[in-house]
C-alpha cells in the first residue's frame, strides 16, 4: 500500500461520486464503495498499489473525500484521513490485516 503518513505538498482531492451509504447517520449519503476496475478506482491510484476495494467517505459534505479505507486481496487494509491546516495532506490513521 502507498504510505501517506508523511504527506508532501498540497492534499490530493478525491471527489466522492454518487455516494450511496450514510455512515455518519445524518441522513445524507456520504460514502461510496469502489471496486477494482471501476471508473473511480483510477482516481485512487496513489492509495491502491494493487487491485483493491476501497470505502471513500465525505463526512463534511463538501464533495471531496476526507476518509478512505482500502482493503487488499490478501486481507491487509489501510485507512487515511484528509488533514487540513499547516499539516494538510493525507495521514494514515490505521493499518493492519483482517
């Protein structure tokens, strides 16, 4: 998996296209599941080193993803959070194996 724990430069913006799940319970769809080979999987190329399934969420409703969790075929996973401010960029918040 790509390591975004020490981001360099401006954050990469990933749009959340046609969200269909409401993970934070506010009644507004904020999450989409991205499968290998789907058009949105190309947008996640820097996060996914091999064909993977990812859960992409926009919890603040601005149309830009602020959380991505990617699941690899071997059971590994990584989660990233988009951080703003002086340390703007993607930061790994969790990583492991299922």
